C-alpha cells in the first residue's frame, strides 16, 4: 500500500483495528504515503545517488495525531477521540 513510517527517538505508533494509527511518545512520527507518486527514478540510478520523486505525501504527527491507513487520511487528536467515542457507541 506504499506507506512508510519513520519514528523519532522515544516515539511509537499504536495501531488499532488494523487501520487506525496514533502517535505516542515525545517525538515525531513521519508517515510517507507513496500511493499517488507519478515519477520516481530510484529503479534507474546507481546506489547512493540522489533520487527524484513527484507527488509523494508526507505527514508529521506529534503525540495524539494519527493516520487512517485505508482512507489515507491524517487525523488530529480531537478526531481520534471522536472515532473512539463513535466506536464505543456502536458496541
């Protein structure tokens, strides 16, 4: 699904329901979504050379922010709380 995750020091990502990711800890989580990349030269260049990429989305998540994998959507801490409440109402 072309999603990469970078974790800062003392930082993690909780994954629930196989879809919802939420940043925890004192640093940043970086989410790289390559789903809509139009151009990338990585297959055509020697190792160690610079690459070029067009139309890659990058999200920076602090503690409480998150990402919905299936929807490819960045979510704020407030939205995560609403998602948790909504799920509890259904159960």
